[in-house]
């Protein structure tokens, strides 16, 4: 199949590596097929309101190392459930999918590349069902998208969190403090797990395992008794105590997004720990620092490979698929198999077994072990 005019949009939260994908799609489409590439601005907003810019080899030449996305993005624009605030501050919801479809047809696109995570690609699949030729490209720092080994942006976020832990470790040890690092991870603990293991954390708390505060405090006490009166804790923003709920920030901006804004669980945990032990407890929220900045080499390469393979798939007419890392290859996965699916850290994963085998406390007592097994947590 011949592709002469293609479009690309980036939806959902930003992350490092998006510009690498945009650059790769542009270069592969231009060099390989002589195609015109149209950038859709600010995610699905650009489709609904027909806001675009032409992408060329020239205007994408210096973006490989840059964080963010030159096209802009938003996690509030779902054309099927478009939320608008009226002058009286009430929220109305509209279906603007027909506008999005009309924009694609007016632009004359042979393919629309949709770059995003689970929510964005679910929208992409629904547009595909309406007749739009779609190829998905997986992106999320949370690494919670199914059917791909990794999403680009994840490794950069892990590295940023690991660097933060390296710094918190030295100051925590110097002052004999409990240092808590809150990282992103709404419903999946991949960042917390990999950053915690690589950064030498003593306690890692993730959404998949509701934590027992007594187990956490016991670990801190035992470390102090054994001559290590400081502890490093990594907690995902979506983690919660046994029988508790996730911590939500009250923010008016979430009304248009339509989902709660998480954050504050690190400070909540610090308060609970202070009630039981006589040690200084400090919390650092990494926040959007995880999303910004230059991508690691891994994410630059992965983004470039995914972008170029997406163009190849479009040229072969393989629409309705997502390009996926199936190490060591880039393969195709039907969008319908992953639409709306969130990949959690499996309870039987080697990652969890590895963490607990080296003495990391996950907020629980591992099956078959007594609390005293944490006594030598160095």
C-alpha cells in the first residue's frame, strides 16, 4: 500500500522519548515513502478542532534529545466523552467523535499514528472501529500497558527516581532519618519497584500490595536496633494501607479530566510512621520531574524503533495494531487485545520475589516467613 499523507498525535501525559518517536515517524515516512507528515496539536484536541502543523525532516532535526512533545498533549481530551465547563462552572459531556473523524478525512490521512498509554490507545481503537486507519505506539512512564515488554519513557522515569534515591540515601544516612520518596504509579508499581531495587531502598510500597503499617514500622525499628538508624522508603502514589483508600488531592482541575488526581500518600505515610517511632521522617514527592528532561539512551532507541516500525506497518496496511517491544524484536499487537487493559506487577513476578529475597520490605510479611526475617535488613 502507498502512504502519501500521514498524521501523528501524542495523547495523555507527556514523557521523555515522545520527540524521538515524532522524529522517527517523520524521517521514516519522508525518506522511505516521500510522504507528507501532519502533526496533530495537543492530542485529540487537535482532531476535534482541526489544529495541525506540518512536520518535516528540517523542523524535527534537533528534537531527539528533548523531553516533552513538540506537538503538545493533554490527558483531558477524549472525543467520545468531551468534557466542557459552562459559565456556571457545571460540567457537560459531549460526543465529538464525528468531529475527529471528519478532521482525519479532511486532512486526507492514509494513517493516523496515535502515541499514548492505555487510555489514549483505547480511544485510538474506538476511532479505528469508526473507519480511521490507526497504528498505535505505546507510551507511558508507568509501564502499565499490556502486550509490550516496555513502554518508552519508563526507563527514563526509573533513572530519575534512582538518581533521587542516591541523593536521599546519603542525606538520610548522615542525619539518621527515615526518607520517603513518592513516585508516580496510579495503579501499577513498576516505577517504585525498579527504582527501589536499583536505588537500594529498604521498603517499597506499591498499589498491588496494600501495606501493613505495622510491618513497615517493624522494619524501620529492626534496622535501628541493628545499627542502621535510617531507612529509605519508595512509595507509589497509588499505594494504600490495608483497608484504606488511595490518597487524592482535591483540585478543581480534575473536574475536566474526569479522574481523581492522586498524590500525598508519602506525607500520609510519614505521619503514620511518626506516631510510632522516635525518628525524623521526611518525604520527597518526585512528581513531574519523572516526566521531564532528556530521555535515556534506551528510550531514545526504543522510541526510534517503534516510530520507524509503525511507518512500515502503515505502508503494509496493517491498521488497528500497536507496535510492541517483544524483545529483541518490534512486533504488532491488535489494539482490541489491549484496549482498556492495565498491566499490574504480578504477585508471582520474579521482580517481587527478587525484592523480598534480598530483604526489601513490601509492606507485608512474605508467605512462610516470620517478622524476624526482616531483622538483618541492611
